[in-house]
C-alpha cells in the first residue's frame, strides 16, 4: 500500500485531479455570469471539494505544512458548523492543493477557459440566441438629494451587458482578464500591447459606463508598462513598501466605513437639509468619498439591522449573514465569514505580499495592489466561486515554495 501511494503521488493523477476540479470551478463562474441558473451548484461544489481533497492527499507536505493545513481546516470547520456553509473548507483545500502545480500553467489555463467562456456568453447575446445585450435601468449616478431625499425618479440609462446580466459584471470580467493576462505574459509584452489593451479598455468603458473598472485597468496598465521598461524599479524595496501601504489603506478605509456608515448617512442628510453636516471633518470626508463611490458606504445601512456595519460582525459569523449582499468586498469578508476567518485571510495576504517581495515579483505586486483596491469597492473576489479569485492560486503557489537565493536563476523579477 505504501508503494502504491508513492507511485500515485509520482504519477499524473494528482495533476488530473486538480485540473478536473479547477475546470468545474471555472465553468461555474462562467455559468454564474450568464443568465442561466445552475440547479446543481451545491453538488458541483461537493465534487470539486472531493477532487481537490484527493489532490491534497497525494501532495507532499512537511510536518509543519500539514500542521498549518490542519489548523486552517479546523478553523474552516468551525465556520461551517456556525454558518452551515462550507465555503472556507473548500477554499483552504483548494489553496493547499495548488502545491506542486506550476503557477503560470494553471494561470494560463484559467485565462483561456475564462476568456472562452466570456466570448461564448457575448456571442450568444449579440446573436440573440441567449442573454440580453443591454440593460435599461437607473444606475444611481444622480445626486442623492434628488432621489432619496426629494423622491424624484432617477434617470434611466441603457448600458451594454453583452449577456452578463449587468454592465458592471462585464467591466469586472474584462478587468480580471486584463490583470491575469498581463501577469502571465508580463515579460514578453511590448508597449504596443499595452496600448492595444488600453484602447479595449476605452471601448469597454463606453459600453458599460463603469468608471471604477476603467480607471483601475488604466492605472494597472500604466504601472505594468513602467515596470516592464524600467527594470531597475523591480528591485527597489520602496515599491513593495508602497504596495503594503496600499493594502493597509484598503483595510483601514473598509473598517472605517463599517464603523461610521450610519454617521455618514446622517451627515449627508444634515448637509442637505441644514447645510451643515453637524459632524467632524473625518465624517465629512467619508461623506464626500461615498458620493464618489455611488453610496457604497451608506448602503451598509440599508437593512433593518445595518448589515455590514461592524456591530453585525462576529467571531465566526452566523447563518443570516450568508444571504445578504452588498458591494464592499473587505467589509463583506468580515461580515459574511467572521472576524477570525477574516483575520486569517488578511494574514495570508500579508504573507503573500512578503513572498512577492522576496521573489521581486513586481507584476505580482501590481496584481496584489489592483485587486486589493478593487475589493474595497466590489465583492467579486469574496465569493463562493473559487474560480473568480485567481489570487488564491498565486497564494497557493507562493506560500508553499521556498524563496530563491539571489544567485539562483529563478530569482529574477517576474520569473
């Protein structure tokens, strides 16, 4: 039996198990982005967990690695017992199963499957076979005073979804494909490649009107092009410190929003009716930022219990928190899964950033920062669908391999 087990670990079976599970996860992401409702989603989640668990069972870990996996699975099991959802068990198993799978190989596979799925949705939509090509509704860009306080009807607009249900979903998938594609082919991209993608970004913005996605893609492309042609910047510790500061700022702002959302709503009300926010400058600043974010902060006060605000957080969440949705991703992490799992996830992100720094992976730093900023505003990555968050694959690869020495060939930035 021991000999059989060793032979299985050395065979291609672990590789096939992992990619079978990854394929199902990616296809579920594509189905979720379409108008089709998946009736067997729960069974597919169990299937992918089984496949990744089998891959993990056939993976070589040292004693310290197995201890870390067991402890994280224990925390995830507590979350499952409290909330009734197995999201975290599946997540820990998936990240641990990424060990020994070549990073760029699985990222390329993820890119091609996701791109093919998105193109299929778009083609079905534009040909009229399945899915709406556009969506006409109010998108909440009018001043809050005219709609919420005065009660005027918001202006409706027509924006393009190309089969993905909402314009923001189309812009989101474009952002994910751009970030993933640039990371994969960073070392071979030329300046005209960045220009071409930037023009595509302009086109997607004209279709969707998504300012967040358009600005973030533009900033990411500009920074990636800079690092591509200014190689000396990749070795500078300062840029990695800046990445850490961006991450801390994202977490700090999200925590601040969860604490002060009700005060922000009251300040906006008072400012409209009394021309005075009747609060300090800190809340006034948050209120101005919230207007730029289309009311995402005050959306945390839309429910009877102010779901999302910090008083609704708990150590391991609760079943009621599984079914309430809002946009702010980092707030959703702590609200939906609890403070303890949220802290463990952010700790893993800090460890990933450290590994990115030690490998001098400048493009990895840009991916890390861009997704951290995006998660402040949108909750795309904080999801039951593991295939949405390709950062989990980067985490599973980096956190399970040693740091190369400076004289190793693999030490070069971006390798």
